[in-house]
C-alpha cells in the first residue's frame, strides 16, 4: 500500500515538475505582481489594516490564494486527464485501494500548493522583510487548506465531462470565494451584514488563521477556523471516496 | 486444479438498457492459449472489462484461479495482466516511468520494477526509447509498450484484447513468438482478435461470442475439423490446357498457370497425385480461404 501511495505521489510531483513553465512559474510571477501593485504601489495610500501596513497585511492572503488555486488545479487537471486519456485504468486494474488513490492525488495537490506557495514566499522575501508569528500555525493552515482544495479539485474532476467543466468551478465559484474571503481586506471594515455573510465563506477562516500565523492577530478564534476546515475536509473526503468507490464517471 | 478463469451466468446491462452480455458461462483451463472471438459489439471487450475490474457486472460470478472476484478482488487483480484494445497510458509520460509506475501500483519497489522494466523493454525492442514520451511511439510500439506493462507484475493470466491491431507483419510474428514463449512458461493467455489467422495459429481452445452469448466453446482442432471443405489455389509449372480434365474434386481454371481446387473428401496429396497423373505439375499451393474465418462466418450468421 505504501509503495502504491509513494508511486502516485512521485508520479504527480514529476507531472507538474515536468511542465513547470505552466504550473510553477506563472503563479509566482502573477502573485509577485499583485504584491508589487496592490501592496507596494497602492498600499501606502490605503494605510494600515488590522494594525499593520497594507503590504504586510495582504502577503499571507496572496500566498494562500496561490496554495488554494494550485492545489485545486493539480488534482482537477491530473485526475481529469487520467480519465480523458484512460490512464486511470492503470490504477483501476491494480490492487490499489480507493483510499490510496485519493490520498495519492491529494498529496500531489499538497505538493504543488507547497511548491508554489513556497516559491511566492521566497520571491516576496527578496523585496519585503517578512516576519512569522507562528510557523506551526502557518504550516497547519497551509496543510489543511491544501488538503481541502485538493479534495474539491478531485470531486470536480470526477464529475467533469469536458475541459470546460474543469475551468467553470475555479472561475465562477473558487475565484469569487477567494476574493471575497478577506484576502485583500479585513472583514472588520465591512458593514455588519456583510461581515456575517463572510463567515459562511470557508476561505475566510483559512485566510484569517494563515494571517494569524504571520501577523499574530485574527478576527476569528483560531480553533473555530480549524474546526471549520477540519469538518469540511472530512465531508469532502467522504464524498470523494464514495464517488471513487462507486466509479461515478469512471466505471460503467 | 482450479480453472484459470471460470465465468458463471455473467450478465451486463448498460444504463441505456443495452444488454452486452447475457448469462455467459465460460471456463478456461490453466496454461491454455484461448481465443475469444466475436464480431464488433459481440461483448468481448465488455467481458474483459468485467474480468479486469474496469466495468461493473450486472450479475453473475467471475472466478480467477479459484478466487472469487467479489470477495478476493485484490488477489484476483494481481493474477491478471491486461493489454487493452485502446491505448490507455499517459502519452506525456516517459515509457520506462509508465512501467515502473504500473509496477508500483502492484506494490513492487522501484529498483525491482526498474530491473523488470529493463528486461521487458529490451524484449519488446523499446529499450532505446525508454526515456521518450509515450506519445512519440508508433502504433506498433505503443502496443508493445502495453504488452510490457501488462507483464510488469508477472501475472498468471494474460488477457490480450486485439494485440495485433495496427502492428506490421514482422512485429506481429515476433509478438506471436513471444506469446508462445510466455504460454510455454505456464502463463494462461486469453486472446481476442480480428485476425482469425492469429487465433488459428496461436490458440488451442476457442469460444465464439455473438450478441452477448457464447455460441460455441470447443478446441480449435475440433472446430476446424468441422470445415471439411478446403479451397486451394494451385500454380502449375507448365501452361494449363484451356479445358481441364475431369477429377473427383471440383477444379476451375483461373488463368494460364493457376487453378482453384475445392477439396471435400480428398486431402491435398491425393489431389496433387491426381493432377500429376494427368501431366499437371504443381509448383505452388496456397489456401484461398482461412478455415476458421469460414467457420466463424457460418456460426455467427447462423446465430443471427
């Protein structure tokens, strides 16, 4: 079981590494530009937010955004392509349990999220002096976020029938949720109604606790954020496992 | 000794109510080289898909070397190697990696998998291309890659779904030699093919599937013995007379040097002696029709 898991993970890492020009490099460039424009150029005019200057405020959110997008993109594209070119059959005919397949793909998503997130962190640290309040909180939040969105990408890939289907969710659901999850602002500046509404957005909890890991301050209790993240992971993992076991859109 | 494959009452009905298999019963002995023939849409690929866990069955039982697929799925999976009809590998993956990964899914460590991959890729004449992406291979090479992949975990039963499709004659013959070697080593081989010559040349036993039902299961020898009629094309040394003499078999002049002979009760040497007695010396004999093809068409048209 361990060998099969390791094989899937290594295969996934090699897959996104081989096409680093598409998978690793562009998000590092894009997010560095975000930081330069929103943080560096416009940040001075915006002033402080949540007690720190705007540039330092948005860095955690932007790093987490790349983690979310890349973890999701890795599983959705890899698993959909495996369905599309039928190479998923290599796994289906083998004695690999469904949990191992799921964990393998999710680990691939985590690996890409980590690689790109770390790339952005390193790129940013050339221009900004970064301080981390708690490495443990940063790493735990990163890990849970990457697991959650790798699972979501996997479920999207199971249902996807065409290449359009793997871009609809990231464009119309994931992107608005990410932008409205407090990545660029603290929800404290919103009217009460919108503050309450933001709390239904799971990305808010991830950004909030990730930011806490960097800045040491948050708008929601850390353990509430962890509970939200953990419960969502459990739900999505069960759904993904059920779909895989049933062979939805994989076996007829 | 348990059967290599024992299928009982296997039925498959797709979501659109199309019944691909209807209460199929099939038994294949260990060490056999077995042909599973049928026209397009007869249900061969569906049956293979179910045996290899790529499709869900509607009802029935599949046992591999005495192990029930429903209760010992992973053990059954380990016993089978599949070379499918359609290319089903990642075209953007290097060839050697495809084999090593497949071995990994069966729990074989990387170093052992690498050694096994080297043996198979050399045997398949793909070793020089081991670092190339699979998409760069020709059709025949892709088939050989899939055969190597099917063997990477050293299965006891090898299922080949149209292994020679798109493979040139030379490679096909070399593949046949390799398959015979594998069979001699004790691997049970189940083959589906549209090249009936391939089935006739390689297989000892045969089943014919038509519209989801097994309409015939017997030995190749017994089946071929049912075709008493042989049609041969004979080439003569000297030019043939315009009107050929009478023989106990049917004969028809095709051109100055060739004739078609239909044998029902005589064998070839009797026919050649009779021709020689009439001064017709034969320098070349070839079969005008594949016997298995004749029988296959007869059986499947009777069933329909």
